[in-house]
């Protein structure tokens, strides 16, 4: 021991502003750490891998100091405030300290905050209930906190602060919001999320239809995995997919990914030969499937048909479906011919034929 009554510590000194930390090793089972902060001297003694904190002699007549109950663990969402309470009976002249075990950080001695983290504070209720307050909790605050009384031997107990983090989808690590793919190609949709506990990823189709994933022929309304693999994608799989991340910490979050399956136009003609009573009106129709959206029109004798008193053309489109209709008014013998419905997009062009003949 030196003249100051402290163990000789010559192996390592660490200085940070006004704080001096000396790490000392003895042959005995106790390792001692001295910390000097202004005029406060704090000695940390390690027994069986768990810190036992002595804050100097309490002095005065000994009293039967004890804990009034265990520390209740706390769970708090990141960014909010948290507190841990330690109840002490007959504290007398002893002092209460708080230590964050994972960081091996002395937080407070009595009401004096030792750490430089300003978010910590300590209050007490007539020296009985000592509460450690943490404002604006971060993930670094997660872990075990020890409440210790400088009796001899020291009394200590621990409580756990769990810090939970709501899920957040990482756009830079996930698939983009709009994806184009050629029909019969494979595609992988990635959805990456972070949070604590680790988020669970689920996929749903916005239209409520089943998802055919990984070559499985049986559709699933909900698919669970961070990656959704679609094999030999078809036009029926076109649409919006929702990636939903949840971990029990509200709110759940989602990302909308739209798949556009590209293919050349295909035309279906329900009736290719139609008889029309002379003087009547007749409506003919074609059904087209195409993506990107096709340009569609009607032709007669290699001429495009325009709306007029004789003809009325109508087009209805939904996703990749196009319904083409044309009404011919007051059908006569001069209208006997072959009519064509034509559809074209950037991937191709196709047409369907209908032959109309009048009869009396």
C-alpha cells in the first residue's frame, strides 16, 4: 500500500479529463480499480466476474441495511424514457450506487452522476426508493444494471433494461418499388428490415390472390421469408406485392413492390363468322392481353375505322386486359366484309379477323 492507503498500481494508467483510472492486479482473489472524479474516490472490486462496488467507508454505527425487494425489469421502446427502482431498508450512512454491467460503467453514486452521459439521473424517496432515470433511451442502454450498497460486504442486486426497436424496412437493401420482367423469366424480391427483436417478414398480394413462390404450384395467401422467389413468372403474377415487417413493437411497416410482366399482344376473337340482319345494329368484340399497354384499333379494307355516325368504337382496359368493341349501325349489304381488330406494343403486333355477312 502507498502512503495514501491505496494499492500500488504501476501497470496501466488511463487519463480522461479529470478522471484517472488505475488498473491494479494483486495475488489475492480481488482485483481493484480506483477511479478519481473531482474529490470523489470510487473503488471497484471484482469478485467472481461480477463487480462489487465500494464507495468508501460508511462510518458511524452499523445498521442492518437490506434491500426491500428486487428490481423490476423494464422494457421500453427506443427513444422513450425508462426507469429502474431499487428499494433499500435502513440505509443509514451507507450509499447507493448504480453500475451498467455490460459497459462496466459506474453510472451514479447516491445522487451524483459519475458518467458523462447527461441522459442519466437519480432520485430517491426519503433515502428508501432509489430510482435511476434514463431519458431518450438508446440501444446502448440495453442490459443489466446493478444497484449496490457500500456495506461490508457489499449488497447488490440487478435489474434488466430491455430496449425494443420497432421495425424499419431498409430501402437500400430491398428491391425497388417497380420491377419490370419478361414473361417466363425468374425474379427475386428482397425485403430487408431491422429492429429489435428481429422483425418477421411476410409477403401478401395487394389484390388478395395467392402467391406462387419457389416453383410451388399451390398458391399461399401469406408467404414468410425475407426473399420471395418467383419462377418462370407469368402475367397472372403481375400486380402489387406487400412486404410486411413486424416484431411485436408497433407499428408494423410495409413496402409496396409492383411487378410488371411484359409480353407481346395476344388476341382472342369469340366469333369469327357473324350473320347480321339487314338494317340492324351489330356489336362485335375482341379480347386482347398485352403489356406494356397495347395500342388497339379496328380496320376495314386496310383502313383504320374512326368513330362516326356509322361506327362507334369502345375500349376498356384493366391491367393487361383490353376489351375492344365496335358497333356498326344500320348494317347493309355494303358492310359485308372482313373486319380486323389490331393490337400492338413495343414487343409485337397481332390481329384478329371477323367476317360479317347480311341476311334478310
